[in-house]
C-alpha cells in the first residue's frame, strides 16, 4: 500500500529518523574501515595496551603471564607487531640469564595514540555526538 506523506505527517519524522540512522551507520562503517587491523586484532591490542601504559617496556615473560598467552602465541603476535614497526625487542644478557624486553617504538606509540583517537571518535559518533 502506497502512503502519501502529506496524508500522514508523522511518517516524515520517522523517515527523517531512519535517514539519520542510516547516515550515522554509514559514517560508523567508514570509521571502522580506517582502524588499523594490525592493532585492532584482540591479542595485539592487549599487547599494545600493556606496553602503552608501561614505562620502559615489559619482559617477554611478564607480557606472556599478564596476557595469559603461550610462548608461541605471544611470539607470533610480537613478530607481526615488529614487522609493522610498532614494537622493539631488546635482548639483555646472555645464555640462561638473558631476557627480552619489549617496548613500543616511537612509531608504535604514535600509531597507538592515533588508533585510540579514532576509536574515541567512533564511540562519539555511535552515541550521536560526532
């Protein structure tokens, strides 16, 4: 059944609401596309969050224990982050007394801050305050 808006003015408000919701959803979709997938992956996001809040980095074992990861899983994610230039690994000592310190690189700190800004913008847009 075809309804004429002139005969039902209350529909104009609903149509405007639907249009606004559709436009907001499209804007959110565009923002989501801009989120860095290397950072946005759940485990890597956890790693970067821990490193972002730490001064001087964390040892490999502290990161592993804090995040509840296996050695192999943590290592795979660290390689991805290192390849992207987001972290630096520094080996200290030798033999059994050695430890690996993981820290954000300057680029990683900047990229993570940018990611947080984009996420905050996305949340504001989702709440309708963009």
